[in-house]
C-alpha cells in the first residue's frame, strides 16, 4: 500500500521518541542500533534517492524532531561526513552554556564517533571523553585528565566539534574546582585525600612534560606550587584517616602542622613555625594551638611531640582523643601537659581520661562536684599520683573556685534559713578528697590548707547534721539559737570563718551524747540543755558530757523538768538535786551550776512566782533551806548578785524564821497571810537594819511611855509594806525619845486627829521650834509628821505662828462677838511662873484658834447659801453689819474650782468659755487641725 512521505516521517518521529524514552535518555549501543534500524526502514520507503537527496531527507527529519541529538544519532550512519559534522555543530552547540548541555553534547559526539567513524575520528572521540570527565571532575583524576587533554591536543585535532569556544573553558573550570576541593579538604582535615589528589603536582617532570597544564594552573590556581612542594609523612596521613570527621574539624590547626607551608617555602607547615620570646617564655601559636616553654629548644620539639602523641593516641588509645582535643584547642600547652597526655595514653584508663578532660575544660568551674570529687580520688590512687602532680598547677584554680562556690552556697542557705544538708555534704566530700590528695597541697593557698588540716570526719559531720535536724524540728521558731550555734560550728569547720573548738562549746557535748547508743529521752534532754543559750557554754557542755553518766531514774525525773521550763522547773530541779538516789553515779557540781543558771534566767519572775506558790511562811522557809543546801558555799557575797543567790539573803531569812516568826505572824494580820504579802520583809535583806525595829515592836508589843505613839505609827503601815522603812525608822526614833519628845509627838498626833491639817502643821512647826525637846526628839517628830502626812517647811519661821494668832484675836472678836477673849486686866506674871504656865497657854490658844476657824467656815457656808437665795439682800445685810462681802470676786468665778480659774471664764449662769493653750503642737500640726493661733477657745452652754 502506498504511503505519503509525510506519513512516513510521522511514523519515524513516533518510533524515535518511543525508543529514546525507553532508554531514559542514555543512548547506548543497543539503543543506537534500534534507531539506525528505524532510519533504514524509513529510507527504504523512499524512492531512489541520491546521496544529496538522502541528506536532505534526513536533515528534514532532524530539523523537525524535538530532540536534535537523538535525531542526529538516528541518522548519523546514513549522512555524509560533512553534512553530519555541519548539522552537529549547528544543532548541538546551542546549549553549551549549561553544564547539562555540555555533557549531553559530548556524549552525543562520542556516540557519533561510534556510528560514523569517518565523521568523528578517534582523537576527537578521546578528547570528547576527557572533556566529559572534566565536566563533572573527580578530584583525584583532575590532574590526569588535564595531562591527557594536553597530550591529545598537542597531537593536533580539529577543534570545531570537540574544543570549540565553550568547551575550551572546561580545563579552567576543572582547575578552579581542583583548587576549591583542596581548600575544603584542608579545612575539614582530609589531608590524606588532599595529598593523594595533589601528588601529580610534585612530579619532577611535570613542568617539562605538561607546560600547557602548568600555564593553566598559573592562571587558575596561583598557590599550586606550595602544594607541589608539600612533602608530608604519608604513613601519618594514612593513620589520620581513622579520625572521625568531627575530630578532624576540631583538630584542624593541629593536623595543619603536617600540611603544606602556604606562607614560606618549606615542605610542611611544621618546619615554618618558629617560637617567639614573649613574657619571659618562648611561645609558638598557630590558630587555636598555643605552646610555651622556658626553653626555645623544648618548645621547638613540642610541635613534633604533639603530632607524635596524636599518632600514639590513634594507635594505642583512641579514647584519649577527646582529652587531646581539649588540651590542644582550649589550653596553652606546656611540656608538663604533654606529659599528662603521654601518661594517660600509657594508663589506658577511660574513667580518669574523662575526668581530666572535664577538669581542664574552660567551664570546669561549674562541673558537678560529685564528678570533681571522683576525679580527685582517682588521681590520688598510687598509680595516678605522678599524673596528679603534673595536673596540680592546672586544676588548682578549678578546685579553689569550686570550693569557694560551695562555701558561698552553704553560707547563703544558712543566711536564708534553708536546709544546708545537701550543699554541706558536697562541700565535705570535696574537702575530704582534697585532704586525701597531698600532691595538690603545695599549690593550694595557705587558708585552704589550714582548713583542710582541721576538716571534720564523716562521723562528726553526720552527727552535726543529725543534731541540727533534731534541734530544728524541736523548735517552733524557724531557727533556734542552738541551730544558729550548730550552723556557726559548721561554718567554722567548712569555711574557716569563726571557731569550732572553743572552750565551753556545747555542741561538743551534743556530739558526745550522739556518739552513745541512741536514746530518745537522753537526746531530748541534751537538746533542751543545749538550747539554754543564755547559760554559759561551759556549763552546758559539762552537763552534756555528764548526762551519759547519770542513772535512768535521773533521766526519767529530769525529762519533764527540763521540758517544763519556767519558774516551777527550778522548784522541781532543787528536789532532784537533793534526792540522793537520783544523783548516784553522777557529778553534782555541773548540775548545781546549771541550776544556778536556771535561777538567773528567771530572776525577773522567780521571786514573785515562789512567793505566790508557797502560800505559807513555813513552806517558804523550807524551800530556802533546800536552796541553801544545794548551793552551800557557792552562794555569793558580791554586790550586784541576784537576791536568791546571795548569802545575805539566806542569812536574813534564817534570822526571820528563828527570831521574828512571831512578828511575821502579827504582820500577817496587817498585810495579809502568806509570803506574798510579806514580800517587803522577806526580800529586805539589804535594809534589814531599818526593818528590825518594826519587827522588834511586833515581836514584843511591850508597853512604855511611847506605846501610844508607837501604836499610832505602826497602825499606819500599808499592806504592801511600801512605807515599812519609814514606819520602822519612826518607831526606832520614838523608842529613843525623851519624855518631852514623846509628849510633843502625842500632841502632834492629837492635833492631826482632831484639828485641820493646817492647824496640825502649825502645831508641828511650833513643837519643832521649842527649846524643851532634844535634836533626837525633833528627828522623831519629823519622822512622825511624814508618817501621818504633815508637811514640814524647809525654812521654818523664827517666831511661833501662835503669836500671829494672838495678834488676830481682837479682829476675831469683832467678827465673832460670841467668842470670849482673854481678860485684859490680867496681872503680870513672874518669869518663873510665866515659863511654867506657857505650855497650857499655848494649848489653850491652839484649841481656841481652831474653834474660831471652824466657826468662820460654818458662817461662810451660811453666807453663800443666803446669797444663792437672795444675793442682793444678803450683800446689804453684810454691809450693814460691817462684814466684808467678796461679791465681785465670786461673780467672776462662780462655782469654778480654783485649779481651773486660769482656763475657764464665767459669761453667765448658763454659759462658760474654756481656753486651751496649743503650745504642745507645732505650727504644721495646728494647721492640719484647723487652728490658726496658739490657743483654742470652746464655749460651753448649760
């Protein structure tokens, strides 16, 4: 059946696309054969075609096909040489700017050489093959391919297909790639690969045999000659091939020592680096790698030694590489540190390697204390002591920093009232590890070495923490004084601040108690004793030490007493101390001292409590006998000693109980029963001489000339004994008065009883000015006047007030005509008779004066009553009788007490004005209260 040319070409295109698609773009020999078969089939159907006509027909297929390279390969075997080369150059070189297009083009040229041997010769095919390899180069084959390319091109080949303008840039790109790859290998430490890739540069005949390649390198890779001079130790590079990529990157500057010298003209960088003298030492520094030594020769040798140690670590002990990396990249290396590495490699101890690495890291000050302690313990082992000595200069600062940090954290927890147990144990473990590391001591500061010498044992620390926990839980307060004391001891032991072993430290006694077999009762008593922080520490410590020697009965009786506290604990404790079977086996002195401290502690309350508790004198005296028995010769006689611990107090109460018990019984009728009401006597041992006259009076109640005066004075004794000294003094003075003195005292007593106070005071002044009594009588009279409440002027008048009374009698006759005056015609009295009759006259005048005053007061009240009823009429009556009427004054201050006259003003019967000064308030305060002046006026309406 006849088919048109268009239908044949369409079928060809479909079949070519199908074959190309099936091959996934890879035109191999089998695919090429299929394409040739399909093209031959197409040509068979064409009528007799000349070569030119066949080229034209095939070119039409190529031009109309979407994949030009596939179409050219399908038709290559049937095209003439020139036509094939022309169409390949025209249709295939349009996409060479893209790397994908270049590789596809070169593969097409190579395939064309297989399909049409005459169109592309063998040299062109080889060139295309080399260029194809350079398009995606292998770093290890770049040199070989460049040399092959120079060899092929030097033989002379057509360059229109295989070395056109776009393809001639490929060697340049390959050189750039080669340079970049070497730099990358250097950065990641792949020195073995770098050496293998660059070995071709160091060939002796490279420059002679491949001048074009050398010229190309001079253009694209200016540093190639440094790589060409590189002469590393190949075995070492091969050994480094076992390093992991991370290790290579971290050790980049160390590995670079074996790399090329990019600065000088040396085979290796190792030969280029030279030490410089800085700060009295020789230093070599490259990147992060720093080496120093006092000797230039030594620091030169250290570079080689570093590489040797790295080789040894890779071969013998790869686990040390992390430590090697830390030392080389984060520390300044000296010969001692290199010795550490060699020692660790020889030991092959993984645990100590990890520990040393952590210690030497820059952030090692924040490492876990448990880890640091473990490392120190490991280094203290016999086989590691040499290693520890080498590390001492480096870990000294780490240890001191961590010790200081723990001490600060411990003190902060104490200061913030938080439990320090966890920090304390870490601090103690670190100190213990340091204590067991004598190789480190020469490098520590003196303060820390001194602290380690008195470092507590595990037992002491555990006891202190246990005691602290018990003391803390037994207190209702957040932090008791005992807890503070234990904290202070812990601080002293673990930081060196303060003292722990001072004399009298009660914590030492607690430690001794806690070392005994556990007994909850004994420990509770011990805590209670230690908690008496106001007691001397030595007393508490002795009691705590003695506690383990006391019998069980003492412990049972002591526990409720020590827990009870208060004043009653003193009563019960005295009974314990006086009970023989309770004190068996123990020392009494320390408990007596403790009892003394208990009394001192309650000095402000114990007297009142005991006077109240013992409700009879016999019980009071019995308890004092017990106290005297307990203390014995330990009672003090020094001034300022507390009453219940003073010898004179007990002597006084013994005197009272033996000689004045009757007086005390009698005084109980005045003050009330029981010691509480007689406190003013029982506790008056310091003024006993002043009290005894009163006691003597109540003890005998004897009669005598001064009995009535004495009874009057004694009757004025206040129940609380506040005036007991005055009463006792007065009684004592009365007992020594003369008869005239007693008579004067009785006269004043009667006047005070029967007359107004003013009259009695005038009588007192007159008696004091009398010449008939002695100076001791006057003392008694003054004391008496103080007892009965009469005031004696300090400056007494020279004349008797009775003379004034006599002068005023005529006026009194006018006012009070009913009073009988003394007869005017009295005969003169002889001096002797006058002296004999003077006392009765004085008595008479005194009584008359008082009677006149009482009558005047009665009449004045009558006058005021009449004026309230009829003011004007009463005033007129008084004026007619010639009696003075103070009406104006009374109208000014009606019904106003004299004490308020200065602040109260009468306005009318229903209105008063009160004026208050504000001088006690400052101006600011007065302004706040709304007052502008210095006083406040208040009107009161009734």
